[in-house]
């Protein structure tokens, strides 16, 4: 419950504050957000499976974000930034879908 | 897809339990088999338990912090992405370069067009200046010609000559002589008793008096003449000249110089009936 509250408060704070995104972070923020979403879905599924562990969640969340940003950075340096970002988003999207499917099976038994 | 699921769960398994538990081959089977086999309510129950009685545990707090970060980043990204006029924010570098090039070309073209139009405007202004100048000159010329033709009033230095003819001896030819003398001395505008003297002026005898252009004038004959007074007065007073001739006829002649003579007798502009300009 508190976790859900944290998410809601974060969204509200982001909408209210509307901070100017630093130019250095602009390319990485969307990918980082998608990676974090993936981690959250993974965590939700783990919780439904009864195997949730906060330490694992923290590590996977942070490492997802960092690795995603790193891949984008590397892609930019190599000159294939947009293609690599697309690839990352596709992979993360597939993972999110499969996790969502597992969650759905738990919740709706279908 | 299945692999990635495993990847996500494998570390959780590994960290949660000890190494021996990790059996990759058995795991997906276990996972796939367990879900339908287990009473589905357990998953739901866990979800409900986690949701409703709000418990402040370490796990909940940590997840809350991370989710706060996620929500914040999400909202910021969405907000910055939907900023008005920032359609270019997500554009790739090549696109931006192309757009910039196009804008450069376009502004170059517009600049050229602007220069052309400004040149045209300059030309038009010049020509309208010239037209204005020509119009001014025409007005000036009209005024000069108007003075000669007697259609406009004139003023300037000159003399007034009054001929008092008590005996009725002054004749038209004497007045004509006077006018000729004045013209020879450079008179520019002449009027006699309210009749403007112009190129076509004629003087005739009419009974006891004199007519100028058919208008009978009576003594005293008052000449208003514009011209250089230093030329006009001596021209009249030369020995054997106009004044002496008139005085011989026992008329009284007075000539006065004046700094400002107003010749205000006018004559209607008349279009010649027969004579036409021949330089066309």
C-alpha cells in the first residue's frame, strides 16, 4: 500500500514541480523509465509468486536503470543511438508483456 | 520471451534461496506448473494482504522510494514530451540537421526576395520623387506664366504713375507709348485703372476717353507697375520721354517708387480659338 502511495506521490510531485530536465539526462530518461517499469512489473510478479525480496527488487531496479542508460550512452557514442534505444525498448517491452501475462494469470486465473 | 522471464526470476531465486535450489531446468516447469496447480487465491491473497492493511515495513518503504522515483521520472518525461512546440525534442540528429538546412535555405530565399522588394520600393520612391519634382516645377511655371497672362495676382517692388488729364488731351497712343516704355524698362506686370495689361491688350480712343481692352477708363490714369523701380522711373523721366511728352499736353504726371506694389486685377484664362501649339 505504501509502495502504491509512493508511486502516486511521485507522479503528482513530477506533475506539480515540472522540473526542467537537464540536457545531459534528456536522452536517458525515457529509457530509464521503461527499464524501471520492467523492474516494477517483475517485482509485482515475484510478489504474486510469493518470492518477492526487497533486496532483489532494489538491485534489479537500479541495475535495470543503469544498464539501460549505459546502453543508450554507448549507442550514442557508436552512432547507433536511436536503433539501440529502439532495441532496448523492444526487449523491455517484451519482458513487461510476459510479466504482465503472469500477473494476469495470478489475478484473473486466466 | 520465456528466457527473459527466467532471467528475471533466476536472480530472485538465487538471492532468496541458497545456490543448490537453483535448478534452471526445473524452474520454468515448476513455475508454469505451479501457477495453475496452486490455488489461485494465494496470489490474490498475497496481493490483497500487501495492499490493504498498510504495514510500514522495510520492504514497503524501499519499494515506495523506488516507485516514487519511477513516478517522478515518468511524470517529468511525459510533461517534457508533451510540451507545446517541442515537436523537435524527440527528433533525431539527422532530421534536425535536415530541418536546419531547409530553414537556412528558406530564410536565404526570403532574404533575397526581401532585397528585391526593397530595391523595387526604392525605385518607386525615386520615381515618385521625380514626379513630385516635375509637379512642383509645373506649378511654378504655371505661376510664372499666370503672371504674364494676367490670370494670377502679382506683387513686388515697382512704381505707381498717375496721369492727371484735366483737359482731356491724353490719347490712347500716348498711354500705349507709356506702356511700351515701361515694358522696355523691364516691367513685369502692369495694370491701368483696374485693367490688367497683357500681351493681347489693345488701347482705343472712345469718345473723349480711352478704352483698354474695351473697358473705358477715365482720368486720372493710374498705372501700377511691378519691376525694378530704379529702371522704371528713369525710363519714364528721360528727356523727350513719356513724362515730358505728357506734360507738353498739359497733363500732370507723378511717378512714385514703392517697395510693394500689388497688381491684383485679373483676367480670365482664355483658350485660343485658332492658335495651336505647333511643337507636337
